[in-house]
C-alpha cells in the first residue's frame, strides 16, 4: 500500500539461536530501507553439543537482547521514542526464545505507547524479497531452512498457499544430521559444503526420494539413512571418504531441489499463465553455493528469474521481522498484548491475512 506516511519499525527476532534487532524504514511509496540490522549468533554457546540446546538459547537471548536492541538504535541513529511500532517474532520457533523476544516487544510497546505487531517468523522470510528486490505479489517462494522446506505461493501479506513441503526432515536438518554423522562440526550446512569441495560428487549414488511422484513434496529421511549406511560400510572413514560422501550428498540434494523447483515453476505457468516466471528463494540453506548454482542453471534454462536476497537476510535476522511488521502495519494490523507465542505456526494458518476492515 502506497501513499502513506513513512514509518520506522523496530524488529526483534529470537526464534532460534540468533539474537537480532533491526530498524527498518518503510517510505510513503512502500519501499524499504534498512537503518540497522544487528545479529548475534550463539554458535559458540552450542558448539560443544552438536546442535542448538533450547534452554541455553533462551538464556542467551535474555542476556543479550537488551544490548542488541540498544546497538540497533545507535546504528540507526534514532531514539526508541522515534519508532512507530514494535514488531517481534511470535513463532514458530523454540518456545523459550520466542517468549523472550515477544515479551520484550510487548514491554517496549507498552512503555513507549506504540503499537505491537506479532510477526510469523516464516512471513519474515517470505516477504524479504519485497524489501530487497521490490518483488510484486503474487510470487512463488522456495523456503529452505533448518526447520522448513516448502514451496509457497505468496499472494499477499498474510495470504499464502502451500504447494508442497517436506514430509519428514527439513533440508537444513538433513545437512545438520549428515554433518554430525561425518563428525564435521556445527553448523552442518557450511561444514558439509566445506568438506564437499575436495570430494568426488559422483563416487556414491544416493536415492532421490519422491521424484517419481507427481507432487511438490520433499523427503530427506531416506537420503540421510542411505548416507549413514554408506558411512558404516566404509568405517573407519578416511578424510577422502568423508569428502566424497559430503560431495555426493550435496549433489543429490541439489538435484532433488532443482527438479522440484522446475516442477513448481511449471505449475506456476499452468495455474497463472500471465504471471512472470520467477522463483524467490529464502532461508539459510540458500547460502549453499552448490544449491544456488543448480537453481541458477535451472532458471536460466526455463527462462525464469531467480531472486535470492543477500545471504545475511536469508538467515535469521531482525530486518526481515521489522519489514514484515511494516508491511502488516501499513495494512492496519495491530496486535493486543495478550497475543501468544507459538512453537508451531504454519504460513497458511487461517487468520494470517490482515482484515480488510483494519486497513
């Protein structure tokens, strides 16, 4: 919606293991500018455990969030009283972390007498391409992250149609589990990618589940099991074995995602013949270069545009929450202080769309 007064939104993100805050300006034409975007990773806190420990994550958010917000305000060069609304992640995510951020957002909104916008974390990912690339509705999104792998038709703010998703592990989760199996460390995605650089992606042929079925779903559990069985058959693994398994796994994943994305674009062309052929990719797994290259090649061959926001805005961050809050604020969305934190909150949940009467 354009023709409105500019608004400054403070965004707070604490859904997993990044403590983040950001200030985003949405101008009268509907364009966004990131005034600050501060993210503190908790990688060191969780490294010894091979994955995120929810209680440790929540404690770190409690310890750091006030400092992160203060830094975001300094970098934006504004006072808290200058913001027009507070946007905070209300789910989905680790419930302890979500509660820390949402409670802080409520407290700030109440103290400043500013509106509160409760943001779905996945909507933050879904709308980032509008902040960075000005993509118009509707568009097809592939969300690939630690907890989610799905195709979504983004029809408008709060208006989402899920076309397919994982029936078991998310892609980021599969990377994490393979990295742990191969003793590559955490986080799994970058660790597997590093190991794969010196590996032979053709040495092992791993299964590509569901690709013979006419649907846009993923399944990575069987692939993960095949990797485990191969590693056990070769044990003890040499350094080259590890590199070859990592490369073959990554190559298989890229082929699966490429095939499914091409099929999703074909469905887009059938269902929306006048719509530009465009695929927006969101989520932290978008940082994987092998996957990115596969999607670039596929989109070029299909005559489709591939839109990938900067990697810093694909992983969890406060700017995506601030922008989603700004988009909802512009349509009249306001949330009460009784809004609840949610560990699960699918994008296509009824009630996500802003009531037209509120705009």
